């Protein structure tokens, strides 16, 4: 099986840079009435292409650096395994300075290929879903990104579509999230999401920092900053935001 490397992705980022020179249009869109419509509309914009490129490059670096949850793909598949990053839905606030994205990592191991597939007669690849949060100080700046440890699920078989459906059935399900958090929950296509949800609270744990920037961000009382994975982004990627 082919393993996707940062070298492959750098080539992709250069190609997408050529495609994405037009101005972006993502953000508050008055005609969008629900999350399904929002998701369909934003995936056709140049901003989605830019942000998905940036997100993919970042996550591949997180995997190679064994950063956070993403490190286990590197450790599991260092020998003969496989992993591939898929960017799903990307939501932004109306100012386009805050971001929430759904990331899916497809992977396999020798054990899965030789045992799981034969026994269950299903797709041997597994799909884990992640939520990534990000912010920036201006539109011509790239994103500062963090994984959100509160949402993490694994799907065996069924392909990428099943993983996306399962993840969105939780994160985009108001009743489900309110049951999990015991609080009123706004969807990421609604403006109050960006100020009212616990992970978007700033200064609540550490002055000047969002809650998702703290270590073990699912633990309300933790007041330690999360380690930042330093990434040297190529100019071809950074220029997308200039």
C-alpha cells in the first residue's frame, strides 16, 4: 500500500495554490438557513480549498511529529501500514477569524489487513474522525490550529462516507450535544456557536487563551497550556493567505 508523505502533500499544495488565487467568499451568508445548506455551499468556495490544503498539511505534520491524538497513526503504521488525511466540513464565524473543521484519518495495519478483513469481509481500512479548532488575527494570516480532544470516534468498514455521517450525527446534532454537555448547544453554522460554546470561551482558564488551547481541553479545571507543534509551512502555502 502507498503511504502518503509530506513530500506528496507539498506538491499538492503548490497545485492548489495556482487554483486558489481568486478572492474568498466563505463567511456569513444570509441565504443559508441550515447546516446542510451551509456545508454544501462552502465546499464550492476558493476559501474552502485554501483552508483544506492548510489543514491537511498541518495534520500530516501532526502525525509525523506524533502530536497529540494524531501521533498514534505514526506509531501504529511505522512499519507497513498506511494513513491518509481527509478534510471534511469547515465552518467559520462571520468574520472568518475562527474555524472549526472535521478531519478524518484513514488508516490500516498489517493486523487489520490480514485478520479483520478476512473475518468480517469488510473494508479493512479504519476511519477516525477529529475536530480541529483554529483562529487567526486577520484575514491575511494563516490559521493557528489545535485538535479538540472532546470528539473522537473510530469507524471500521463502510468507508469515508460512513465516518462523516457518524461524526456529523453527533457534532451537528443539537439534542445529542445537549445531552452530552448538559448545556444549550448551538450548531457551528449558527453565530452564537463561536462565543457561547465552552471550547470557544477565552480567558476562562488562562487569561488571553481559548479553552481548547489548554492541556486536556476536555477537563474543565485544567489550567496548563497545551504544547504547540511547531510547523515550518512552505511559502506556497503561506502565500494563499496574502
